[in-house]
C-alpha cells in the first residue's frame, strides 16, 4: 500500500514565515525527495479557522490567501492532493464518532484548554478531535507539523488506539509525525510567531508592509559591536536570519558580524532584500492566483473529487464497524 503524508494550515490569513518554514517548505522537499508512491494530502483547515470568529468576507479571502500560498510553492504531480477541509463532509462525520470515544477528562489536559480559559467556545476545546479526524479518515502514516501541534497528534494516536482496542481490530492506522523545527519560530517581537499576536512576517505582503515588518524586528539600542557574539546569536534578528536565509547567505552574515562590518539596520535591509529576491517567483505566482480565484476554485474542486472517494469508502467501513448501517 502507498504511504500517506498529510499536512494543513488554518485559513486565518496568509501563512507566515513560521508556517512556511515549519510546514510548507518541508512538505515541498518531502514531495520532491520521497518515492513517487507516497501520497500527499495537503489541505486548507478552514473548519479549524472558524474557532476564532472571522467575518464572512475575511474568511473567504483568508481561504484564498491560504490556497494561493500553497499554490505558489506546489508543483502538482499525481501523488499530491490539495483540497479544502470543509468540502469533505466525512471529516465532520468522523469527528462526531471520535468524540464519542475520547474521554473528556483527557481533553481537558490540553494546552489550548488551559491557556485561554475565558470565553472558550466548544470548537476550541474540540479542535484536537477535528484534527484527529482529518488524519484518521485517510489512514495517514506521517503528519507534517510544527512543534506546537505535537500534543494534538498524541491525541490522534491515542484515539486511534482506544478505538482499535475497543473493536479488537486495526480500524485506524496510528500515525507518526515529522517536525522540521524542534523549536518555536519567533515573531518579530520574540514571542511565538502568530497572526493573533500581530508579530508575523508575511513574504507575500506588498513591499512597503514587508519592509515595515522586517524593520520592526525587535533589537536593542546598543550597537552590535558592543555586544558579545554569543549574545548576538540569541537575538531575534539573528534567529530569524538563520531560519530564513540559506547556508551561504547565513555564513556570509556571520563573517560580517564577527568582523564588525555590519550593524542591525543593515542586517535588516539585507534580510528584506533576500526575501524579495529569493521569493520573487512565489510572490508572482501568489498574486496570479489571488487575481484568478476561479482557477483556485477549479484546483480545489479537483482535489475534492479525488479525496472525497477515499473519504466515503472509509466512512462506510467505520459505520459498518460501529453498527450504524443496518
Ligand atoms: N492545527 C493546524 C495548524 O497549526 C492545522 C491542522 C488542522 C492540521 N488539522 C491538521 C495539521 C491535521 C496537520 C494535520 O494550523
């Protein structure tokens, strides 16, 4: 049987640097390096994104922005399925079944549940179960995730085990996960990069905004020359530079810093120029898709047709096991 990979990003805006480096680029590299018999399920997690209210137009635009970002990087081959979560009704159906097998007391141990306790909607609490259903519905072997999603995959594995034990049969595959960056990617203020914290770098933004984001990366007032090299290594700017640029560029920067030949301001300018140059092709493609939403719709519809068949088959099998198809 073909091995299957999955990954998804919430449609809460244009995916930012942290999404690109922890999810999109690793996925692209797996697709190009791994045996062609592997299948890749790549989807827009629009159902997850509505756990935080977005008005109608914002949500629609965010779905397109998410799609355009993936499409600016993806090369389509037969083994890549690109689709939208809410198009696959069976995800929601499986979601209910999974809910009925996972103890609520365990769910309450999740970090989402602990973190923003006021005003939690039920969707936020059930977020990990919906993720489990994204994954288990397709018998996925490997989930590509950022470090922050690890707990959710542990829950997915646990649910699969609980159900397999209960039915004394391997109803679900227990998925593994792949984490490219084993640390949290910082935003321009040093906290975890996140849309909701307003600290992102968006490589697809117009030049002026992109420049603003880079120039706003938090640095000290001290000149770089007066700072010990080991401390420079811990600065947000240095970390982001390391994540974003390639080896050659990063080595060049390190030499410049060690030889006292560059200050914070010019490092930022270099980073800005690097992004514009390095992602010129993706930026062009992104705008092409954003301006041709009908093409995005067509691509997503094609993805839906392929994935829908697999989903229907699995749900039929699960209903049979549960006893719902009399
Ligand atoms: N929660 C993920 C995020 O960080 C998105 C997501 C939803 C996902 N379902 C998934 C990722 C299943 C991998 C597999 O936005």
